[in-house]
C-alpha cells in the first residue's frame, strides 16, 4: 500500500500557508508541524502584521505545537517549512529537539546552512522538497514589491 502522507503531501500544506502570507503582503513563508501524520500546527510569516522581526513561520509553529502537545520538546514531530530556516529559527528548533525538519527552497544568504548554525544532534534534515514552488512564490513576491 502506498502511504499518501509523503513529504510532498505535507509540504503542499506549508505552501498553502505561504500563499496566505503572500496575500497579506508578508514574505511568503509557511510552516506546519506534523506528528503521526497529523497536522498539529499551521502558521505563516507574520513579521509585518505583528511588527516583530521574530514572527517567522517556524517560531510560531514551535510555540503552537508545544501548546498543542502540552510539552516543550517536539519529540516525534516533523516541521515542514517552505524556505530554509534562518539562524534564529534553527536556534529555536535546536531547543525544541525536533525530530525532523523538511524544507523547500534554500536561502543562500540567510539560511542556517550558510550561517553555519548547528541543529540538535537528534534532528534529521531533508531539503529541496517542492523547492521550485517555494522559490517561485518568493520571486513573485519580491517582483510585486518592486513594481
Ligand atoms: Zn527564521
């Protein structure tokens, strides 16, 4: 039997969140957190609305998932995020001890890989899932801002 709950399946949901951010004039990054194939947090970037540079999608997803689980560690959880996390988010994810991170497009300038930020040794990372769709959204967003 084919498991329908693939990384692409969940990344599509994160992309839907990114599109919601786009429609609000926020940098289009979306994130969801999944445990046992169940979505327990769905968020997007809200830095403009909240006037808060820390309001990245991942930061809110971590808080939301911890509230849902009633514990601060995100054991057995997977974060799906459309863009490579920045070093702030990677740092927060470190503290959460999240089990797995799946991200879409690379952020060559501000991503944690470029910055050399370490994740928790318990965390595994998958990159490049629906990267073109995520990157396309970013390109369209910044093109619309330049008009
Ligand atoms: Zn971030």
